[in-house]
């Protein structure tokens, strides 16, 4: 697990100050390789490329998590709107938000995650 002092200013802002990277600016929004996505702070496996889809939002979007025990969902009423925040349960990093506008045939969920909070491990 990385210490806060080891995080880049951009990762610190998103993971610890609950910031958001600009859409279409992150490394993984348009990645289509097979593999797994891990928390950039602690390394915990969070998402699989099998559940990733193109939401058109500019952030990596997933239909589900690898293991629901790896994340925590919290009410977020910042910015005058009600959302569900997605947090890494191991290290408390803010990852993004969960919305109900994902593919209906796959459960309708969209985990909208900041690329900077993820590290991708390509399947060998």
C-alpha cells in the first residue's frame, strides 16, 4: 500500500480529496485489453475487463465489481445532488460513483471510475 506522501498530486486529489479527473483524459477510459483493474493506492483487485463497457462518458465504466467485499458504497450529497460514492474498502480511496444507467440487460449498474485510481494488469 502506498503512503499518502507517495501519491502523485493528481492521485492524491482524486483518491483522498474526492476529486474527479476530466472526462476523456484518463489512461483507461478507452482501454479494451483483457485483464484486471486494481486500486492504484493499495493494489486491491476491483474490476475485470469482462465487465467494462463504453458508456460514452469519458471515464472507465464497469457493470460490476470483482468482489463486492472489496468496495464500500457511501451516500454522496456533495454538489447539491444525491449520488453513490464508490470507495476502496481496503485503503479508503475515493474511486468514483455508481449510477443506475448501465446496460439494462446486465443489471443496469454503471461503476463510473477515475482512471487515475486504477492500475491495469493485462491478462497473460
